[in-house]
C-alpha cells in the first residue's frame, strides 16, 4: 500500500444531515471514491425524507442527534469517532464541497506537524455563480471580518464547512455550539491546543436541495464570535507589574 493511500485510510468522515436526500447520495459516493471507502458517520437530525435510507445503502454508519442544529450533530458524532484514526474530515451533505481536495489537505497535515486543521477556502478558488449569492456572500464576508478582528484567528473563510482536523484535538472537546456557529468554536479549539490553521483554495458548488442556513443564523454566529472573544480575553495572562513599594 502506498504512503498516500495509507494516509487516506487514516481519515474518518463526519457528515451532519437533515432532509438531504438530493445531496447525500452524490456526496457520499464522491467521498467514498476519492478517499478509498473511508469510515463515514452520518449524523441525522431526524429527516423526514430518504436521507437515512440512501446513506445506509451506501454503507455509512448512521446515528441520530439528540437535539437539533449542526453543532449538536457534530457533538453527537464525536461519541462515535474511532480515536485510533488520525484525521477527522468534516463536510456538508449538500454536495457543495468537492472531495478531490481532501487528499491534499491530509497531506498538508502529514507534512506539517504544527498544523492542526486544514480548511477549504471557498473564496480562494472557483465558486459557482449561484453557490454564494448576494446576501449570503456579503454576510459571510462581514462575519469573516468580525471573526478576524475580534478573535485574532486570521482566516479568509472561517465559516467553511470542509475541514480536516487531527483527531487528538477533538477527543476531549465539550462542544458548546448548537448551530452553525460550530465552525467559530472549532477554529478557537485548534488555536487553544497550540496548533496553526492552514487554508487551501477549493471550488464551491451550488447546493443540491433546500438551503438550511438562514439570515437569522448570522446573529448566532456573531454571538459565538463575541463569546470566543471573551473567553480568549480571560485566557490572556496578566503582565507582571513592577513593585514600587
């Protein structure tokens, strides 16, 4: 077995899904092919369509989240991750993120022990015209600006859904986020473990099925940015002031 293929076998894919019967099939097929049949966990939010049926037929392990929201789903997935596997791949169930970039993302981690997470940067590659339109594009850019200014974690695309993370970072993670703010919390988790984050440019496709992200979720994400800013401030050690006595 080649070193590159061995590295692919050391990855586990986690996908949160809710009523994604249009996208879950193409997404799973692409990742299974590109990563040579990895272990895949699909966390379902109690879908009312054929999402679970399709995922089961393609060989994914299915678990059901206890609550609702993407953050809640990721927390549930961590209960089922095989911690002997080196890397965890996070992606969405709507076929927006091409799997072809993941092998190189894993390779970056293999070659750079100081890097804890590699993220797919949607703004650095080709984005299909209808994939990030109008309000959602500008909302993403404004939240990215707030994230970088307030949190000090400088990323072009801090809210991307395609990530490869060293599993050791996630092992004892007590997830606080319940919704789409999970990416902000994860960025800080990696930094707090002393690792850096690298972005690689990726293509981004128009989603299959109905978009779950709404404008109201922007407020949730901004709130998480502010919470992480406060947590970061508490962690900064106070300087030793001279004793004038």
